[in-house]
C-alpha cells in the first residue's frame, strides 16, 4: 500500500511538473514569436502560407535572384549574402514549408512538392521570371530540378557545394553507412525535440540563451534563428520530414537524368574543407577516396552548362555562404552580369 501511495505521488508530481512547463513554455513560445515577426510577406500557396523576403531593385528585365536553403534551414542562413546582393539586384529568400516563418505543408516533402510550392509562391508573391537560382547543399539539387521543370524561367545558376544526385551511390560504403545512421539519428532527434517543445521546454531554454545551436550561422541572425525555431514545434517536425525524404529526393532527381541545364551562366562553388575524418568505421583510405571524389562531383555539376565554372573555396566548409559569403556574392554578381548579355 505504501508503495502505491509513493508511486501515485511521483505520478502526480510529474503531471504537475509537465503542467507548469506547458504553462510557462507556452508563454515563452508566444514571446519568442512576438520578438521575431516575419521579415517579408506570408503568401497563401493553397491553404497554407510560405514566407518570402525580397530586397533590392533590379533593372527592368534583369533576373531576380532566388536563394534556396540547405536541408532543414530557413532563409536566414543567407543573412550574410542577401544584403550584399541587394546592392546590385533584386534577391529573394524564402522558407520552405514548416521552416522559419512558413506554415507546415500537408504534402509529403518530395522534390516535386517542394519545387511546385516554390513556383506557386513566386507567382503569387509577384516575383516574376527570369530567375537566377542559388542553392546550397540539397538546395542546389532542388534548384536544378526546378530549372529542369521550368527551363524557360531560369537564366543562370549558382550552386554552393551542392548535392550531386549520384554522390551517395559513389561514396565509400563505410561513409554511406555512417551517413544513413546520422540521418536516422537526426530524424529521431528532431521528432523528440518537437515533442519536448510541444510543452515549451526548448522555448524556455532559448529565451534564457541556453541553447547552443549546431548549425553554423551568421552572428547577426543567430538569436532570431534559434528563437524562431523554438517558438513552435513545426520547424523540428519539418527538419525531420525533410531529412527523412532526402535520399528519396536524391533518387528522384537521379531518375530525371538531368544531363544539361542549357546554355546558361553557371557558377559552382566547392568546399575546400572536408567535413569527413577517420573514425566511427571510416578508414583513412575512405577519407582519401572522399577527398578525391568530392571535387569530381562538383566538376560534373559545372559541366551541366557549356558556360559552367568551378571554383574551389579553400577556406570554406559546406556552408560557404557563412564561411566566405563574399565568394558567393561575387559568383552571383558574375552570373547576373553574364545573364544580362
């Protein structure tokens, strides 16, 4: 009987603790959301809204630059690039569904759905073609697929250490295994974070400045980025959904057999700093194989246009727009100038 009473007391204590966390966490989420209102406009794309923020004024007939983010990232990841590009062109960032300020989408996170949503967003936001698409990581894959589906709209492209649709199949077997394990852990972790933040635990930590976010971010937007992610659970759910769909999207683009982007100016920036090191089942030989393969994959992307150009950024990791944003800005400027001719 005594054990039952103790167990009941523990359960009651936990219920009260969760209730308090939910009460204070809900208020913290509301404060974070109020502190970081949308930078641009919210556009209905079919019963849910996506966020798009444009800066700068382009010349009549000049292309608009559209920035596509890496897996699970909001448009804030381009914070060090967009204002500089806005000095010579109109440039737009947007948040894919569920990320940043955007609403969650009822559609699966397939490459078809993602590029369809972007097309509808640009049309309804009044952002008319022609476009120069800029994509980092898997955002580069989405940009190429968009151009494949809408070749009449895209007059130039900048790929920033972009995902190659054959990279997984050509990676060393050990690296493939580690990548698959990492993706599964990411999906599990993000779904767990979504549940924790449903009662506001992460919001309380973010409000107190006690979250060390792993993504490399421009310092100017770090507080807004973390606060916005923790103001709702949808961002964590969207990261999990995008990560879970990534390999399927890579396979879908491979199946599309995009062998050319046409005769458009194309700049491909490749990271010079490799994120792979020996350990966790990865041998030194695997690392060397990856180091030799990575630039070849990027060179193949540059060959998708007769006007393609490959630049290896020796001091940058995967997020070149954070490590050396000036190189991304210079590449965009060059592609825009070439597209105007």
